[in-house]
């Protein structure tokens, strides 16, 4: 399943690596959609807002920061693997898993202690506060499984294997849907049932990816007795991954500010925004898959000293992402009204959602260079400059827009205009 990306056609290799990631992204989307659709249709609009609004923003903030950190492990493992340094690959794998366990414990404790305070600071409407709080408490109890899966999948992708993480996502997706139907529809556990279904399905995916690493024959084999942190490797992981993690946090923070503005517009708008977030996340997952692909390709070739292939791959990946963006944007623009019916039949919510979708979807193309160039720079270990540019151009400017423009014209289109504005500038 592993791939040596230092030889062969960059187009063929990137597509072969990216397609399973894209398919995995779609199943990841189904995985996330299951909670939202079942809760929205069988529990109600308030429950939909609770699962998809502030709770989603908070979990994305923490998990996004960790995924950014874990990209440091993916980069150095890809570089060591491309350079043929097996001992270093093994040290990096065991350090990465130990680091995931430590982060999981810290996030569980912090999430249980401070999630309610965070929800109130975001101005979460009182009619959804109880459901949002209950969902988060259960989610944070099982967050370690999520982190272990993401780190394990990153290790497999670093050595060129994007297929098995895809298979594990498929299994986890169907597990989540079955458990959602059991807990939410069958046992009538409401939002808390959706949270239990989510963490149990994440436990399944974590067990599958760790089992694969434990059965591996190569240098990336994981052995429990060797689970320890090698300080020099951890420092390098954090040095490369921290800028990506910080960038993710700043993205999430700016989104929290946006969510607070949306919360002030009422429950219908919160529900519409939550449903839109599930719809457009299909696109973001696909583009993120291309970002991961270029990071892995660049990492292996940079480790092997093949700089000509590094440059070529960037142009290839930009071309692929442009074609996908135009095609998917067109589909979402034309069929968005039917997709909203999966979440709710409330006419007011759908009307607001369509206003958001028709405004934002045509602007997706302005984001492409941010993802592809940032991914390529992560592959060579150069993360700080793109992080600073993105933090200022996207995150800081977005917050400034929300704080200045929205009070003058408190409308959902004023809020969402911050996205294409900041993507274009960055």
C-alpha cells in the first residue's frame, strides 16, 4: 500500500494518492452529516443548531490544532522515509503516538472543565444550551480516539498509503450511521445519543489504524513497548507542526467570532448556518485532501533531494484543484436547495441557507492558492511565513471586518462576505 513518490509521473502519483483521500473526505462528510441529518429530522431545529453551531466550532478548534501539530509528524516521517532513514522513521512513529495520548488526556480534562464557559462566551442561545453542553461533555470524554486516528492516518499517509485510512473511514462512517439510528431514533437519546455514536465510531477507526501500524513489517511498525517520546523528534514535530496548528486555531477563532455574530441573528439563522457548514465541508475536505497530498509528495521528494519534482508537483496540484473547484461549486450552486431538505423542512431556515450558499459557493476558487502553496511549504518544513500571511490576511482581517461591518449592517450576508474578502487578499 506504500508509495515511493520520488520516482514516476507527479500527476499519476498525486492522483493515485489524492483520490482515496477525496473519497475518504466524502465518507468523513457522511460521518459528520449523520449526526446532523438524524438530529435535525428526528429531534428538531434546536437540536440541529446545538450539534452544528457553537459545538462544532469548539471541537473544530481543538481537533484542528492537533491535526496541525500532527502534520509536523507527517512531514518528518515522509522526509525520513524518502531519505531511507528507517531508525528515524521508527522513533518518529512512537513519539507521535505517545504525543497523541498526552494531548488526548489534556483535551479531555480541559473540555470537561471549560466547555460550558466557552459556549456562554460565544453567546449560544439559551434554548440550545443544554443540548450543546451535553453533546460536548460526551464528545470530550472520547476525544483521544479521534486524535489517535488522525495521527495514525497521518503516519500511513507519510509513507504513501492513503488507501487504508480511506477504508477505515468507510467502516467508521457506517458504524456511526448505525449507532445514530440506534441511539437517536431507537432509544430516543437525542443529542447525547448522537455524541455517543460519534465517539464510539471514532474508537473503531482508532483501533483499526493502530492495529494496522502494529502489524506492519516496515520501519513504521508500531510496538506498544516502544511508545515513548524522543525529545529531539518531538521538538522537530512541534517546530514544523505548531505553525500549522496555530494557523488552524486562528481560523477557528475567527470562525468563533463569526459564529457569535450568527448567534445574534436568531435560531433560524444559526440552524441555516449549521446546515450550510455541513454542505460546504464536502468541498473543504476535498481541497484539504489535495493539501495533504502535496505535503506528502513534497516531503518525500525534498527528503530525497528531488527539488525539480517538488516544483512540478505544485503546478500539477493547482491544476487538479482548480478543475475540482469549478465542477463542485457548480453542482452545489444548482442543487443546494435539495440538499438542505436533508436537514430540515423549515422554509425560513432553507431560505436563509440558500442566501448563504449562493453568495459563498462561487467564491471558493479564490481559496486555492492558500491551500496548495501552504501544503507544499509544509512539505519542505517551511511553515512560519505562510502561517503569518494566512493569520493576518484571513484571520485578523476577518475579525476586524466582523467587529466593524456587522454592527453597521447586521445581516447574514455582511457576515459571510468576510470569507471571499479575506481569501482573495491572502
